[in-house]
C-alpha cells in the first residue's frame, strides 16, 4: 500500500482567501478534487490488496477472544504446512507480519500457511516463572489457543498436521520452548531466536505426559551462534551443552 504523505494538493493562498473570502479558485478546487479521487482510489486498492494477501480471525479460549492473522500462498492446496511466527514481548501479530515481508514473498509459491497470532495483551504465558505480564500472572491457556488454531486450519484448509512449526523471537522464542515442551505431539519443530531456556529455578513449564512425549527438533539462534539440538531420546533440558552443535555465524558490526 502506498503512503500518501508525499502527495500535496494545491491550496488557496492565505492572502487570496483573506482578501476574497467568497471567491472560489476553480483550478485549485479542481486539483483538490482530482487528488481526493486519487486518495480514495489508493486507499481502496490498498485495502483490497491487503485483504488478498492476509486474513484475520479469532477464536474464543476460556472467555478470551484470541486473535491471529495469517497469509495464504497464491494457490493453497490440501496438506499445506503450517508455520506459527511469534512476536516478542509487547509486540503483536500484525506488527510481526510487517517485519517479515521478505519472508512472506519468498514462500508465496510454497504450499505453506504463515500464522501470526497475538499474545494475550501482547505477551505470552511462556516458561519464565518470574515473568510479570498478565499472560503469566493470569496463567493464560496458550496450549488451548494453539490447539484451537491448528484445529481451525485443519478444518478450513486441510493442513498437514504432521508439519506444524513455530518460530519466535525473544518472548516469542520462549513461547516456542513452551510449545515444544508441552505440545510435542502437535508441534513438529521449533526455532527460538535470542531466547534461552529458563534455568530450573525459573522454569514454569511442565513437560508433556509420557504418552505424548517425543523429541522435538529445535534450532536455537542467539546472536552469532547457531545451536543445533541433536535428535536424541533425551528431554531438551537434559542435553549437555557439549553435545550441542554450535556454528558461529558472521555478526554485523
């Protein structure tokens, strides 16, 4: 959508209007009329194009209306993959969408649906016990929210429920850890960016029951080091640091 700040319609000069308050400057009025029509045309086209690229919906979870935006590929088909892209603390789904426009374009021809949910009052109830957000203090049921979204896309678009991924930055990365720990039967893999698992004293998540427990592949990206968690039969918390594969990446100065 185009920004309109650069368009400057012609105005009557202050001197002219003060001297002749009832005189109509026809060329200027005509220019204003043309520009106003142009404004409305741009606004209408912008709204139309935006609605074609992304959609929004909400589901009711335990008395709270939880919202999410999502982007469909040009020709979505059955068995599409689902990717949750989670904002950081204080952010929002639409805000996160604006920062990932290049990524959206790069997957426009892939059979993948990108979902941008918004945390409860812009925060997630993740695994940090000391978090002071209302999402944490009110113990918002995030598992029910994500399960509800998965069911929504399964019903509406027939997604492949074995290809459901989550990637998050900062607070969103912490939420990815929670999904991997508490919903391993529904989340295929995660990527957490600039977010570390809380230590034992600060851990507020309980791992899934044994019947639903599985190893969840994870990529952890913290500043210049990419951490690849190996596929083992150990819980994520039990993998020693010397068994993790670290790859140092170039850092921007």
